[in-house]
C-alpha cells in the first residue's frame, strides 16, 4: 500500500514537473511572441517617422507685383510687404518671428505690427518691441524685365 | 429640487453625446463641399454660395462647441460628486486623455476655417509644438505641418485621426451608456432652430488688422504667450493640469492636492483669459 502510494506520489510529482515545464515553455513562447511583436512594431515606427517628417523642398516662387511704386510707397501682399526706398525696392516677410502670425503695416507709425501679441518691426524688418526676438525675413526683389511695370519678389 | 441638484442631474454627459452626434453628422455634410486646398474660399463659399451651406456650417460649429462645453460640465460634476464608482484609475486616465483629444478636435475645426482667427491659431499651435525639444518636428509633422503641407494633415486629423483616437480612448466608457437623441428632443430642436437663424462666425483676413483674438478656450494661453516662452506656456503649463486631473481619482493619495491645484490653475487661466478679452 505504501509502495503504491509512493509510486502514485512519484507519478504525481513527475506530472507536476512536466506541467511546470510545460507552463515554463508556454510562457517562454508567449514572452518570445510578445518580444517579436514589440520588435516588429518598433521596426515600423522608424519608417513611419521618416515618412511623416520628410519635407518636400519648396519650389522658389516668383511673385509678380504688377504696379510701380512711388518713392516711399508700399504694397501689401499675402506673404510679404514690398517697399520702395532710395536704395531701391525690398520686401519683408509678413510672418512674425514669434509664433508665425501675419504682421500688418501701420502706415502712420511706419511699423509692421503683429496682431497676435503686438510684436513690432521696422520697415526693414528689424525687431523693435514685443515677444518676438528675431528680425523678419527679407526677400530679393527685382524690377520687372524690359518695359514692364512692377516688380518680381523671390519668396 | 434645489438648484444644485437640478444642475447635477442635468445629464451633461448624455447631452454632450447628443451634440457629438449632431457635430459628426453635420461635419460629414460640410466635408462634402469643403476643399482643404482652398480652405478659406471653401468656408466662405459655404456661407455665401452653397444652398443651406450657412446652416450646415453653423450646425457643425455650434454643436461642436456645445459638445465640448457639456463635456467640461460633465467632468466637473463627476469630480464634484466624486462619482468614480465605475471608473478604475486606468479608465480615468484614458478619459482624461480623451478630453484633451476633444479639445484638439475643436481646435483643428477652428484652423480649418482658415480665416483670420483660424490661420493665426494654427500658426501659433504649430510653433508651440515645434518648441518641444527632440520630438517637436515629428509631432508637428503628425498633427499640423501647415507651413509645409497646407491644411492636408489638419484635415485628415480632424476628419479621421483624432476622431478615431477619441473613440479608442473613450470606448470603454461610452459603450456602457446608450444615448438616444430622441430622448433629448428639446435640445436637438433648439440647436437646429438656433443654427437656422444664427451663422457661425467667420473673420475675413483683412489687411490692416492689429489685434486678433484666438478661440475662446485659448485666449488665456494667447495672453500667457506674451510673457512666457512657447514651450513653457503651451506645453508645460497645460501638462500640469493634465497631471492634476489624472490624480483626481480617489485611488490616488494626492487627490486633495490635485483638486486644490486644479482650482488654482483654472482661476489663473481664467484671469489671463479675461485680460486677453479686455485688450
């Protein structure tokens, strides 16, 4: 009886041992599967980031302003303000260097003012006051070729 | 029933959901005539040229605003009553993030108008995201990237990306509560009648404007940005509120501090909002 009990116990223990080994194998396979899934996921993140971060180079845009300015005059476009001084024409970007809002030209004060946080710039684009820290970008301006009126601004 | 009990039992969550139904339906209708390659032209044409365009745009605008306002009220009531019985901390965190996504949905709707407010708001948001070190460019590429890609990504996020994300974050919550719009006839009819009479706002980008006010929920931020750098004003400061909201769950020991902080944060933000409004 005792021998039978011992045998039963030994069988029981070997079954338990197999079961434990089985569970260990299963959990190892499961963990391996989880690592593989994580690896595959990580492998797709890099191409995704490269894809969405890619910026197509912008084509330089030549914007035509079809009128001649008087000395001291100005023309306001969507992306720039064009001025004509004694040194010739120049254009200043309307994109505020603080947070990107479009600046407006205050003719009476001869300043460019941002409507979002009231940063102000000179007509040459130099930062004067407000939370913006950098000057406005300037663009090259060419006189229209030949006898044509106006200017070409390279944006 | 006293006033406090009436306010608490107003079913803010259900009403928020009904407004979301209206917003989604009207948004789909509006999208049929909206062209992201000519955003302001599309938005203004809806009001002026497209038959009943003004009505559909108005319905979309006001139902979206009400969705968010009712949602805010719902959150405040839940916190006030400490009614977290069916919300474990994990679900609560997901819901806090879903509220942030709701705000983003509302905000991208403003940007898509591409009027004076929308354009300025979009430019500011893009620059705030770009101020995040290391990951700023990637997050901007995912969410906005208006300077390089126009309205394309904002439109994709508004129509699909953010909505899917919102559903994913709030699914465990919303699937437990069935909301039937037929149970709220006065609300639905009131919104429809209101929108048939009142147009949604649209501010033309007039040259010579020296002051622009942002969306009402970001006026405080607009004011803070005068004095504080974009990262601290636009990322760090709002993150503090998100963390405090997460810690409002009763299972966290910092609940009382989180409540105090949230109230102080809100009062400060309202103060800045009032200052911005008075400019």
